C-alpha cells in the first residue's frame, strides 16, 4: 500500500533509507532476553529492511541507492545494549552484503549501511547511557570531537549520490575513527605513555 502511494505521487525513486530499530528488551542482558524479545529485535531491526527493499526495488531507478543505519555493537561488546539488538545489527550488516549482490544484479541498485558513533539522538537516549558513550568516544577516538547528526547526514548524502557509484555492500563508519581502536586509551594502564591528545 505504501509503495503504491509513493508510486502514484512520484512514479519512481532513487533513494531508500531504512532508519528503524526496536528492541523491546534492549536493557536486558542477552542471557536474560526472552525468545520473543530476541525475535522482535531481529524482526524490527533487520528483517524490516529486507521487506522494505523487496517492496520498493520495483520502483527504484537503476543506479539508485539504499542505506540502512547500523551500530558497532554488531561486532563489539557494548554492555547495556542487549535484548538481541547486537545480534539484530549483525544480521542487518550481513543482510546488507547479500542485498547488495541481489539488488545490484537484478535492479542495479546499491545497498550500503552507515555505522554512526555515539550521537545525541532520541533513539540513543532511550538506551540510557549515551552521555557516557559520548565521553568515552571523546577520550578514545582518533578525532577528539563530538559527532554531529550533520556529519552522519553528509555520509548518507555521499552514499546516495553518484559520487559513490562503485560502492555497494559496505558498512561505512562515521564515528571519528572510534571503530579503529583496539583499546580505550583513557585506561589507567596507559597513563605513563605519551599518547597524543587534542589541545
């Protein structure tokens, strides 16, 4: 029904953005997550993208782009980000690669994901410890500055544009480089090392 409304109003589209996530038990540790809570997180946060793309691909123009939003908890442990949400984001990233192949071959549409760092958003506030995550990022990321929604939007604009016409199946990190760090340099064990800091 939604696709028909869009088709009626616009005919065809070039860009599709999936910005949906929900984990009803996100505050629970994985070992305390119910089967229903786990499956709900997967359904809302990853399968919804498959369904969305499946229904919209027939009205997408060749050369178009589809973008989803993921999170580094897909591959790193983020205590407090539970309820199956880390699994859902891992599934979303895996699906991004498969969808890139299938949508690329059949419809000539690119499929990518953006993994944004800690950001003061409504969704992040729902998890409850975003201020601590932002402080951690400021202390440990190569670029010691707070991430802005505009920077994430700029990455999305790039991935949606012809400038990224050869990029598909990728997870693009927009996190001031935090994903590249193997350890938190703000740990007391590094206090005697000469680690460069932003002045």
